[in-house]
């Protein structure tokens, strides 16, 4: 069992993947490439679930348990559901507003986990330089 645990990425690595997908979600939604936004939203949710499975309970500086599954469930039932609705409706204004709210919720989780120095922000550039976010792109065929 120990050997298998050593093969699994740690939560920080998984959260880097979340950051990758959530950043690209911002640019897909901004470009109104709704199928791509839906993809990145689903990947973000999948990787958040993976991160919580990897470490479901964190300890704060006082030694109290921080219940990550409960925080994630609340996030999924609120902002992530609202993001999905905005993507499905192709509503850029709602998408951008809920995305911003989502960053506030992410930061609340970081603070609860005694990691207030992990401050999410609206991304300034996509991390997937190879992905074309333009929904009208006609290349490659």
C-alpha cells in the first residue's frame, strides 16, 4: 500500500491541474467557445474531486479538521452549478460574474486550509498556448 501511495501525485500537483483547467475555462468562456468551456469546466470539477480524494481532511494551524469534501460539495452545488448553467445558456455576462464568485470561494477554502497566500485571480493569459480558443477557427481541418 505504501508503494502505491508514493506513486499517486500529491494534492498540490492535482491542484496545479485544477488551475490549468480553470484558467483555460476563463478564456474559453471569454471567447464564447461554449463546447470548450464545458470541457474545461468538467475537467476542473473532475480534478477538484481527485484532489479531495487524495487528501479529504486537512488540519488547520490549530489542529482542527478542515472537511474538504464538504467544502467541495457546497462549491459544486453553488458556483460550479451556476457556471454550468451560464455555459449551457451561452451567457457570457453570467459566466464572468460566477467565475469571479468562484475565485472568492476558492480563496475561502485556501484560507480555511491555512494557505491564505494562495490567492486566485482572474487569469491574464491562457496556459494552453497550443489550444485555439476561437470558436470560429477553421484550422486545423
